[in-house]
C-alpha cells in the first residue's frame, strides 16, 4: 500500500492506527510554523473529539522541525483511552476540571494556548451547564493567561441561518437560534471582554463540522445510506473540513491572534449539497439513497475566504473524504457513535 504522508495520501484507510497516522502527520507549512511557537504549548479541552489528534500533530511537527516544544494536553480525561494514547505519543497530560477556577489557576504558564473547550449536546436537558461551560471557563482561562496568545475554537452555530449557497461572513450579526448557540456567542464575548481589558491576543475560530472517518457529517450520511435510513434534506447544504486540516489551521492561527480579537470561519472553501454528497456516497457504497423532506433555502454555511487568504485553503478534497468514508463503512470501520445532528434547525441539541 502507498505510504501515508501529509501530501501523499493512501487510496484506502484500513485501520484506526493508519487513520490516526494520517490525522497527525504534519504538512510542511505546519513544520515551518511550529518553530516560532515557544514551549510549552497548552491545549485546553484536549480530551474531546479533536484534541488528541491536534496535540499529537503539534508534537510530531515539532519533532520533525527539530524544535524543542513540550505539548501539554489539559482535560478531565474522563475516558482513560485518550490519556493513555497521548502519553504513548509523547504528549504531557494534565488532568483538570476547567470549571474549577482554583484548578485553572494552577495550570502551567505558557505564551501560547489553544482553547478547545465547549459543551453542545445535552443543552436541551441542562442549559445551565452549557452556559457555565461556555462562559465561566473562558473567563477563568482569560484571567490565568492574560499575556498569552489564545486561539479559541468557536462554532458556526453563532450565526443565524443564511442563504445556503452564500454562507456566513465573519462580519455578519451573531443572532443565532437556541440555548447552545447563544451560549457560544457568550463564549466569544467573554474572550473579547478580557482581550480588550488585558490586551490579550485572541483568534476566534468558528468551526463548521470537522470530519474524520469515525464521526462527522459525511459519516452520518454514509451510515444512514448503509442502514437504509432516509437522508434528511432539512438543511440542504453544509460545509465540512477534514479534521487534520482543521487541526493544522488551529495551530497556525496562533500567528493571527490580536487584541481586540479577530474572528475567522474555519471550514471547507466550498459549500456542499447534501443531496449531491448522498448520491455520490450511494454510488460508492452501492446502496440506494432515500431522502426525506425538501431543501430549505437557508442553512448553516460559511464563507472561509478570510482565513484561506492568510493560511491557505484546506488540503483534503471532498472526493477523497467521500471515498475514504465509503470504504471505511463498507469494511465495518468503527464509529464514535456521536452523530452531528447537522439536520437540526430548531437550535435544540
């Protein structure tokens, strides 16, 4: 089989080990950039879906660059598997409940902080916890790291629905629907407040659907096709970005942190049609595709030209992601069992 490198990708991904290798193999722009990042690099919320591979990506980039950089992954690590995997890969691990301000105050000092903390699913059942996680934690972190460059992951949910083919711009008003989306706006406002008060450089990255073979919009659609379930067209368009590309851009966005903060959309350069993607996956899976509902004129989509003009567009094309996903699903490749609910239009998660 063709070896997996950042710029020379395999035709098929067969195992989780190979998948993780691809997700954490740095491209040349990251290897060059990582030389400018002083040690340690702190990654907050590193136990989630993106955090482990992001931390290892940073670690491998530093090793390839010959740059001494301690990468410290911070999370509660309620699942020991992520912690053990990070430690095996040379990433330092720090257990911390980020809702505990005293615990946050004991975190290591750093000039560069990547903030991946957020709570979305379960908001309908416990909105108070969602608001606490998305506003109190940014306040504690901002107070502890007033002189650090902070890259804070936000979400495309901060926008209202837009004309599907146009996509939201960073200058659009933040008037979203639902408790989670409004709490996410609150997260951004807290970072903005402390950035303005303390001159803390911050970059806010509004992510629209990171994807890999174990989760994401493409996996959700493929699973429905494979099991004979209909594909909802309620949100007829979407953006998504291969997780390795998203992680690289998060790290390189350290250079874009400013005070007051600058916001960037982080996703694919193109807006994809659910119907088109589903039909292509059906061809690859050799299964019929069934739809339910009709396409709305609006969807949660984004224009990411602002970030792409500075750091370049994502490197992994949609057709590659579709082929990989279809082959993975046909082979019975594992899933995280965490659907994106990308079809949701009422703001309830």
